[in-house]
C-alpha cells in the first residue's frame, strides 16, 4: 500500500504555517517500516507482553486474587531483569531499568502491608510454601550466614511471625498460632 499510495492519493498530510501556506508535504512512504523498524516492533511487543500477561491475571472481575500479587511482581521483575542481560534489548535498557525501579518501589511496600502475605497464607495453593521456595527458610539463612552475610533472614519464619501477629492482633482465635 505504502509503495503506491503517494501516486494514488498524494501526500498523507501537509503541514501549513499561520498563513495556511503549505510548508511541508509528508508522503505515505515516510511511514514505511524497514527491517530494523519491524525488529523494534517485535522487541517492544516482547517487553510489553510480559506486563500484559500479568495485567490479564488481575483483570478478572470473577476471580480476584490478591495472593498472586507478590509472586507476579517478582516474575515480572525477573523477566525484565533477564532482558537487561540481553544485548538485543540494549536500546530499551534505560526504560526497562526505570520500569523495574518503579515496580521495586511498590514491591518494597508489600512488607508494610500484611494483607498480601495473609492472602497467600489462606490461599489453598500458596500458603507459606511460596515464601520458602522463593526467599528461603532456615537452611538458606544458615547458608547465607556461613557465606558471611551479616544479618541473614529466615524468610519463612519471618512470614509466619507476620501471620501470627496479624491473627493474634485481630482477635481471631487460632490457638495453634497465638
């Protein structure tokens, strides 16, 4: 289309000055994509697909699922961090880094909101197994300490403490927890 549009239809648009005089004609072929342009379209699609897939997980009105928030944030950041190691995406590294920084800002706020951890705890699939799998438990804390880390955390124990504190403060009688 673009190859013949200039002959068939004239310029795609024109730019006029204040006196309505034509100062520039923009031909249709100015919008033609070269091989490199299509590569950039594919790259952008790859980057945006990661965020879109996640957005689709949370877009259902029938199945709201707060329990997925932490794992999904981690998955998106991990996938985008992988793109930072790929030289094919070097052009997009500053934008990807900015996106990761923005997500990390909100991800770090999860620590201040026990509702996310509680949603995982009561979810039949996640429970606290995700915390142990993704962040580690007692064994991982001991390994980190042996490797010289100053204040390693047993994240599973930390998560269980948050759950216990929330349940006990909420006056919910779970005698096994309080």
